[in-house]
C-alpha cells in the first residue's frame, strides 16, 4: 500500500500547491513588467500586484484574480511592452 499513500500525498500536494504556484507566477510576472508598459496598456501595476497579493489570503479569490490577470491583463501589457498596440 505505499503506492496509495504516495499517490494520495502527491495529489494533495498538487491540489494545495497549484493555487500558490499560480499566484506566485502572476505576481512575479506583474512585478517584472516595466511601468511604462503598464502605462501604455492603460493598466495599474500597483493595483494588480496588490490584488494578487491580497488574493493569497482568500484562495478562491486569489485563483480568480491571478487567472484573470494571466488571461486578460498580461497579454495586453506584454503587447505594449513589445510595441504592439491594438487598432
């Protein structure tokens, strides 16, 4: 039965570690983007970093905020950083 224990432990670690990893990814990505890219994208870096950090306290909210940032905000800021603008 050691495989059952190992499998259970691995799944629990992934289940509880995934939100933290997602939040860390979003926070590090937001922190590394230059301020001018945020300004060109008309987004607020401090606000998003604060929301992501506050989301750590509320796991479900943190997953939602981090997912929204990575899915909706990050592409816009990254495009501004690369010089691509919509329109």
